[in-house]
C-alpha cells in the first residue's frame, strides 16, 4: 500500500442516557449560526473562531460508545468533531439505504450537538480512510459505462444522488449551523489534488463540477476541498499532512485550515505498530497556529475498529487505533491526550487575540522565530517562540539576558512574550501503561466446550455449485460485487488416454492479483499463499499429481480489503483475473497446458456465510456443531464457544493468539477479520523514539517480529451480562483456539515526571483506585516510566507525601514545590522535579 492517502473523519456526541436524547430541551443545543470567512478568519455569527477538531468515524465504534468518545474529545479541549460519510455502508445495494445502528449518521450528529460541539461533515463521497474501496459501494464499479472520480455522467449522477440524499437528510433534521445545527463545514471530494493529473482535462472538469454540485445543494455553510490547490472559488482548499505550517490557501480571504493532522498511522497485517509522539504532534499544532492557522483537525482523534469487512487495503488490519489521543477502545492515550489538552486550553484562552491577526515576527537566529500576536488595544499579547531545529537546543535573548531556553523541535507559548505557559516538548501529563487483564472473577471460556464444524466445501471441491460459467478468468469483484471475500474458480482437465495431459506429476502455476489463494486438486488441498510486503500480486506454484480421467482444479481466491487510494484505484484488479493458470510438465514431461480459457465455473462466497453459521439465530448456526475431537490447525473450519462477559466496565478484547486467519463474531456481531498468524516484518523498530526532527510513518515503530494483531475489540454493547455469550470463529488457514481468551484493557500503571512549579496529576481512569506508589522522588530523579531511578538528591519525605496524597484515591494532584515536600539535600542550582510511578 501507498504511503500517502487520506483518511476520513466524523464526530458524534450523545447524552449519557439515550432516553435523555429523546427529550432534549432546545436550550442545550449548540446553535452555531451563520458560518462565513474573510480575511483569513472563519466566522461564526460574525465572530472569528479558532476551531480545534478531531476525527471520529461513527462506524468505527458503536452507538453506545459515541457519547463517551465525544465527551472525552470535549474534555480534551476540542470544540468540533469531524467525520466522513460512508457511502458503501449507507447504500450497500443500489437505492437500498441503511442508516441503522452505528450507521445512524443523524444520531451521531445530534450526539455531537448535544455535547455543545460543532461538526464537520466530509461527505466525499470518496473517503479513502483505509476503508474498503475508499467508501465506494462496489456495485458502482459494476454499473455499465461508469468511470469513477472523473467527468463521467453515470458516475456524476450517482455521486450527486448520494450527496443530495445526505445534505437533504441533514437539512430536514436541521443539522446545518444556520438552521441551529452543529455542522459548520462540509467537504466535497477528498484529496483529489494528489492524483488529478492522471485524469487530465476530465479531472479538471470534474472538480469544477464537484464544486458547483456541492454549492447547488444550498447547505448554507462553506464547503472545503482538501489537498486541492486549484479548488474553484468559494471552495476553501485545506491541507492534510503531518505538518501544515507552510500551507497557504489559494485565496487570501480563505482561512488556513488543516483538515487532517495525522496523529499516527494505520497498520498493515505485516506492519509494525506506528507511534507519533505527543511532543511532535503538539509541535505541529503549535507551529500551525503560530503561522496563522484557524482550524485544525486531528486525524484520528479516535481511530477505532474496522468491523466486518470494512478495512481497506489490501491487507489493512482490523484495529484502526492510529495511535490517536483516544485508543481503539476509547481509553485516554496518555500522555498524548493530556499534553494536547493543555495546548488546547492555552490556544482557546487566547482565541480573541489570535483572531485579530495582528502579528509581528522576529528571526532570532538559527531558525528560531518569535511570533507575537497582539490585541488591537496593544496591551495584551501572546507569543509563539519556535525552534524547528531537529537537534540543537537554543538559548535566545528574550529578556536581555540571552538565557531563554527553547528545546530543539519545540514551540513555547508565552503570555506577554515573557511567561512560558506551555512548551510542546515539556510533558507534564501522566503516562499511562495500559495492561490487558485476564477475565478476572469470571470463568475463563470453558474450552472443553469448544464445538466445531467444517466449512462445507465438498460441492466446490467437486466443481459443483457454481452460479455462472465463463471461458475466461474473471476479475473477482466483477463477479462477487464484494458480497463476500471469497470466490471459487473451478475447472477440470482430463489426463491419460483421452486427455491431452499425462498422468502423474505436474506443477500447478497460478498468476493472481491476490489477495490470498487456496488451491485444491481432486479434493485435496495443495497449498495456500498470499502477497508479501504489501504486494498483492503473486505467482503460486505447487507440484500436483494428475490421475487418469477427470481432474478437478479448484482455486479459492480471497480478498483482504479492497484498495482505497491512488489514481484509478477503483480499477485495481483482484482475484485470478486473466491468470494465467497453467500446468507445467516436470522432469522428462515437457508440456505446458494453459487453462486460462478452460470452462471455469464461479461460486461466490462460502456455504457457511450463506447459511449464517455466525449469527447465532439461523438453524445452521445453532445446530450441527460437534463437540468431539476438536480439530487443530484444520483449514476451513468453524469454531464456537460460549463465555461469560468480563465483569466491570473496562473495554473488552478477545486474544486470538494461536489462530491463523479468518473472521470473528460475538453474539452475531462481526469483530472483523483476524490474522494473528501473520508476523510483523522483523526490522525497522526501535526501543527509543526521538520526537525531534520530521516525523514519517516509518519512524518510531514497535512490535517488530511479533504477531501483527493479537487482540480484537469486543464492544461492551455486543455482550450479554450472563454466561450466554457466543464466540464464533471462521478459520481459513488452520489455527488452534485453545489459547483464545477474553481480557479487559485498563490502566496498569500511571507515571509522571513534572518540574517544580507545576502540578502533578495522576489518575487510574475508569474509576479504579491507586493501590500503591512504586516510585516517588522529588529532587533530580532520572529515567522514564518503568525505569525511574533516584538521582543524587531528593527530599526525604518524597514517598510518604505522594503515598498520603494518592493511595486509595482514583486520582490525586500534587503541587511540585518545596512547600509540599519540605527541604531536600539538593544544591541550590538544581532544577528539581517530581517523578512518580503509581500502580492502579
Ligand atoms: C488595556 O489594559 C488596561 C489595564 O489592564 C485596561 O484598563 C484597558 O481597558 C485595556 N484597554 C483595552 C482597549 O482593552
Ligand atoms: C541545526 O542547528 C545547527 C547548529 O546551528 C546547524 O548546523 C544545523 O544546520 C541546523 N539544522 C537544521 C535542520 O536547521
Ligand atoms: C456451467 O457449465 C457446466 C458444464 O457445462 C454445466 O453443467 C453448468 O450447468 C453450467 N452452469 C451454469 C450456471 O451455467
Ligand atoms: C503474471 O501476470 C502479469 C500480468 O498480469 C504478467 O506481467 C506476469 O509476467 C505474469 N507472470 C507469470 C509468471 O506468468
Ligand atoms: C520443451 O518444449 C519447448 C517448446 O515446445 C522447447 O523449446 C524446449 O526445448 C523443450 N525442452 C525440453 C527439455 O525438451
Ligand atoms: C511482542 O508482544 C508482546 C505482547 O504484547 C510484548 O510483550 C513484546 O514486547 C512484543 N515484542 C516486541 C519486539 O515488540
Ligand atoms: C497548589 O498550589 C495552588 C497555587 O499555588 C493552590 O491554589 C492549591 O491549593 C495548591 N494545592 C495543593 C494540593 O496544595
Ligand atoms: C500536506 C503535508 O504536509 N503533507 C506532508 C505529510 O507528511 C509527510 C511525511 O512527513 C510529508 O512528506 C508531506 O509533505
């Protein structure tokens, strides 16, 4: 997969009690008002605003999670939630719409509104977002005469129909800001500027048409186009990226807006865990506002989970954690969440100065820049002092003493250009070490109760059950319309007297565009293969034996998420399209037989999928399971067990270590694809991560050589309180379910290291209490969380003061000062700090 692409965002807020949402007094509703822009400012009801936004995609969590996620975004200092709209989910079949469950876009937007926040609606309808097929329904691809994302009438008609549907739905529900609703901006298309050259003049015509079509919807708010330097006017062009400080919109009136600030990165099935540090993310945001930014959006603020078959690809994992400020399960990702919260507080408190846009800039040497924003009266100011040098700290002459210290790759924010209120490289927020705890007081799943049944493949292995025939090797989604990951390609050859092939050994060679291939000859599985290093095309070769007479050659092709990015990505083929599929002679037999234009019969999907083995309701999902002789490492096998839900309210995951590749369901809800047997590439990781210097998705990787994704989110709302929960696994390549177990994700340890003059705050989050203090030293302690060491000096009362303040409480707050800790044996010139490690 490619390194540059877009993601989507969405936000939604709900009241804690769904009932309350039904009877909201209108006085609680945020009513944003008229949204305009001028002189580089974004104005709401005439008042210039700084917008701090974060992406939360509604289908990547559950309705029950929305209120908490949005509340945590608000508590983290955001005022806006951004989301994409996912066409493929809303219109799975042409003109058959679905806005139920976690596709209830209106409810999501109203939840945002109920939290008093704004919304940005990125309709797209192309979304990228590492989402299956970039959010396009695959039936679109199969419409006669269509060309996607260009000046093509069939496509434009469909795009307009869907855009109008969404805008009209929001209008009817009064969700646009001028109607008193939360939506302040909408987006049409998405990062088309990255690839429009490939579409030539038709692309230029298309983007003009997009702009006009969007305006024709009369939504009453400004529209944006991201990564579109030539966006037609009245469209505001915006920036996506890891940094956007150097970005300038294409019209001086337009506000400088950053629609996607990538908080981390997505993960491939063989990919390491990407991390972007809190320091670097804060640096990018502070620089953006230093250089006149008006709106910035975290992509993602909560990444969440690719449930079902929604992951893009090929080969994108089910987890879409993104190293976002809220983790996949909705926990605070600390210190990122808290470090940004402090930055947001500072930025918001100076909103009315920053939006007056009265600035002076001073170069202080070695790239260090001081930018001063003043209010018109000239008696209040806020200053940004940035040192973008990736390795050298700076001492600058701010107060005539040349001693003001700005660490490398950091921005200090100073009130009146004197007092530092924030530095992006100085983290005063707790670090949380998350742990996965076994299913506590509850019984583990009773593994003696695992049941199983084989996927019924006898028909396909005999070449039967096809629904169409062709003398060509067809493209997979043209046949399946992506109704399943699986497509059987079935043919037969004759060998011996009446055939043109010899009896005995040959080699089967299959040239496929992926993403996974299983081959069977005469009902015997002869091998499986998939792409390496993200390259989905591969050539499969295995020895086979032909017998006299008819030989069945049966190929099962499986997709693992359709591509979502790049020019003409929609045309990237999947499956054994064109092949060739060949039989090659071995040894003295010199024959190559090309089977590509044989008569091929096509069967879409698995029988177990059709019969809904996974839903817990159909007859086939309830009956026919065997409880004897549980097979291990058997491909094409369904497993089932029951379990008690873990107690408490902490998020739940299922540990699928031991399983191969497949799909998991809890109580009929899809958890997504699993593939824990896929190892992460062995190199490129580092134990330490330097936040300094430009970030890229290859920097700061962990988990090399490990299982790529071992844990799978089971949202609490999927579970029953009692012991009647059912886990069903479809195993495609062979696995062992014996180690499968449920765990909860919670804060194990909370650490912080805070300089004198600040306040140290610790919390176990989720209501649990601090049980012990493993380390506390007020002096010059060294190291970081899990490796703190005492320095050369400290206050004798360090530990007892912290124990008294924190143990037995769910959170505590300590002023880091001599007043709190008493005298220490530190020399006068030591800048003291307090380091604490607490157990939750
Ligand atoms: C400037 O500051 C002074 C002193 O704080 C205050 O009295 C005055 O009202 C301020 N002027 C404006 C225009 O805000
Ligand atoms: C960082 O500062 C050092 C020392 O002033 C200088 O040599 C180096 O070129 C700077 N690096 C960058 C990227 O500006
Ligand atoms: C495909 O061809 C086979 C062999 O000629 C035939 O038996 C079968 O009915 C055909 N299936 C379809 C769906 O046309
Ligand atoms: C596989 O097919 C591609 C075209 O799809 C072709 O370029 C390549 O040479 C083929 N490889 C083999 C080994 O047939
Ligand atoms: C196999 O057949 C090909 C083409 O028919 C020929 O070029 C090649 O020399 C033969 N190889 C052997 C080992 O006979
Ligand atoms: C592999 O995963 C285990 C379990 O999460 C973890 O303890 C270990 O540190 C990981 N190894 C690497 C190299 O990241
Ligand atoms: C911490 O210091 C602040 C300001 O000096 C004071 O208001 C607060 O009461 C102190 N808190 C504690 C726990 O001592
Ligand atoms: C628009 C933008 O800033 N894109 C940047 C995104 O991040 C990558 C990696 O740092 C840069 O190469 C892009 O320029």
